């Protein structure tokens, strides 16, 4: 159809629904052709599973066919009304409610498997031989790939990559002083409370960070400062620098700004000859911890910290 040539892959779902509709329409006519007029095509997965056993719980049916339990419950009720399913079965486990095919349902299953299913299988096989691509195998492959990573996740990644191209990482200038303070104060106050060390470094970044040999980087998104991060010089035998004061505006989250800032800070530390990079955080900040781990930071223990909110310390070996 020309509409799909114009929309491109954006309309993949619509195209698949249209294809499904064609199959469903034909399926209804096929059931009629085999004198199975009161059978709905949507029942078939449940019906097939029940035809293989005497009884089964709705939970097990749902798990086996990949449907939700409410969806299976609705189908079972429709099949009970049609006289194909019995829900008054006695289970060996009295805590479980089980269902099974009625005698009419079993007779229909035997007839369908002997005639209708055989004819349909052969018809589909012929269709597959006529096609350039094997749809059956392709669907199985797509199901596997989407289980590994959903389409939603894949679109989120592309959105992040596209928007990150509009992010520019720049060196700190006095005009970014308020942004450096406000962005940090905003996220700290959202999860914890401001501490004395925070006030010193955020109110006087020149004195407490830059003049001591550190750096502050600012992430601009379309020229607006929406993310900041500092590289703080440490007077420590184990560490040269600490990555700290990373903050990203909530309205800029999802644009890869944290990753871009972190990578820029790591590169700056390497340029300054650092062998290890240190940071402090809190485990309730799961996205941040995941980000640090993705960057290569590993958990360490036993160091003193001036921050009450710190309950995890990490390091990155820059020589690896």
C-alpha cells in the first residue's frame, strides 16, 4: 500500500495490525467452511492448549500462550458460554481452579486437528515457499529481539542520541556560577539536605574548586546550562581527583547529559595525569549509580567522607 511507503517504518504497528486483520477475516471464513461457525479465531491458542491436557489453571494457560490472565479469563468465559469449556472440574489441589474442554470441545478439537489444521498448515507452507522471506521465522526472530530490548527502549535510545547532538560541554565561566549552584542545590534538596561542605563549594566555586587545581564543566543544551560537573583536586595519597557536584536539570534528563559530562570529566582527569578518579554517592540514586558503573567505576570501602548522605564510594582506574 502506498500509505506505508509514505509513512515509512513509523507505521510498522499499523501495517502489522492490517495484516493480522486479513488473517483474522480469512480465519472466520475458514472456520465456517469447516462447519465450525460458533468458534472465534481469538480462542484458538487457549483451545489448543486445553486440547493437549485434561485440565489446566488459567494462570498456566496465560503463561503458556503469552497472554494476560484477565484476557484468558475473558476467553474462557466466552468458551464456557459456547459449551466448549467446563470450569466445574474437581482438582487434586483444592486451592486451584482448573478448566478443561467439554465433550463437545474435545470432539471439535479432534475434528479440527484431523482436517482443518492439516489443511491450514499445508496452505501456509505453500505461502512460505512462494515468499522471498520466511515470515514465520522472521516473526520468531523479532519476538526474540524484542524480548531482549523492547521497541520503546530502542526508540528512547535513538531519541537520546539525537538530542545529545545538541549538547555542548564547555569550561566553567563566572556567568555559569548561578547555574552551578542552583542545579546542585535543586537535586540535593530533592533527595537530602544541603550540608556545610555543599555551601562552601557551591557558593565559592572559584576558591574551593578552580583555584585548587580543579575544573568545572557545564553542559549546554541549545545554549542553556542544564548540567554541571566538577573535577576536584584531592590532597590524598590514593587519589588525585574526585568527580563531584554532577547535577542535571530534570527537564534535560534523557538527553545523555550525565554520560557526556562524566566522559568529559574523565578525559580531563587523564589530561591532568591522574591515575585514579574517586567519587561519592548514595545508593538511593539508582540511575546515577548505574551511570557510574557504566563508566567503569567500582565500589570501594573504608574511606572517610565529610558528607552525611554518602553511603557508597567508588573509584575508576584511569590506567586500564
